[in-house]
C-alpha cells in the first residue's frame, strides 16, 4: 500500500447521487474478507453491491436485524445464494442500529461508518459516511474491527434462516405503487423499447407486476412477476442520476428483467426515452420528490 494511504480518511455522501454508492463499493477494493453490521437491508441494497459480495462469497459476513419489518426474504435469500454468511441480531433491550462496513485486503483494511443502511437509500437518500483506510492496527480500523467481531459473536446473534419465516416480502413504496396504479390498467400492453415486444399487464400487486408476453402465452407458463424491488430500484436510480441505461440496469443494478422494467419506466411521468439502441431513459422532475427513509 502506498505510503500516502497508511492513514487515509475520506467523507462521502451528503446528497442523493453524491458518491455514496461509489464510496461504499470502494470499501471492498482488493478485499479478501468483509463484515457488514447494518440495521436495515433489502433486496435493492444487496443488488447495489452484489458484484462485490459475490466475489467474496463465504468470506463476506452480514449482521442485521429483523425488527421493524426491516429484513426481507428476497434480501436474505440473495445473500445466501451469493454464499455470504448471515446472522440476525434482535436485542431484548435497545435496538441494533449500526451502519458499519468493514473489509480486509492483503495490505490494508477499510472501514466505512455513518448513516447508510444496505438499502436503495445508497442511491436516493441524504446520507454521510466516513471511510478509514489504513493498517489493520490503526486505531479507527482496529476499534471498528473489534466492534464488528463483538457484535458478530454476540450470544443473541442467530443464523439467518431462523428469521426468514418472520421476514416479509418486499413491496412497492406507497408513492410508487400509487403512481403505477394511476399510470397503468389491467390488460394494458406495454412494448419493450428496443424490440417492440408486447408485455400485457395482468395484475398489479404490492410485490410487483404480473406481465404476460407472447412467449409465456404460447408456452402456457402464465404471467411472470416483475418484482417490486426491481422497479423501485430502477425508479430510484433514474430519479437520482437523471438518466438510466438498460446496460447499467442489468450489469450494475442487477435487475435481470431490465427490458420489461425500462418499458414500464418509460410510461411514468417525467420519463423520456432518449435512445432505443442502446436504451437510455432520462428523467426530469415534474414536482417535488421527497426522500424516503
């Protein structure tokens, strides 16, 4: 590690799209193991650092809580699919509420501490994080590591599968669900932007939108669900940055129903299709948007 990085402190975040996600991802630079102690976690948040977690697999540990309905089944299942080790800590007195991201690399360690949970707030909320990078025995790094390990080894920290049954499905935020219901109607055909393939809306549910294509109809497999978290994450990203490409949606945000999601977003108020090949959407705020916690 260069001499200048032996004790490096950086502050990032502060506004939507203000480098918060980039800063969180940088925690995992060259990492061989990591431990995340965060209170709230959802599927969108996991998607935002899915590449980093997938590289680490079982060398990544995540400690969270399931109180306040903060833990969702899709988030837990995805972490398990990525091979991460997961525990749930629900304290009998007080609330588990840290936001600590810690990673170890061969020549240095990194800790990020602040206000950001592992949710879509990484791209849409006003958050502030402090990142410490340096030798493992540097006091901020050593103390962060000690706290993280103590929490991970807490007697009340249980394997995540014991909390899955109590966790909830992920649903649309009230604002987005209301917008979707105002914009679309059952039976409406929404064509993909590049290919013009028809997707028919069969049902709008709190957990997503059931859509039928010519392919699913011919095969008799029935309508397929476009998950709420996919549409929500894409919508948040588009509003935060002002534009969204199909490539970024697929490769960076890990939204695998990207064509259907882009087709849906293109109908929402304030959204414009700038390019069809490649797909590029832009967003212009038409009224004051509020940040969600």
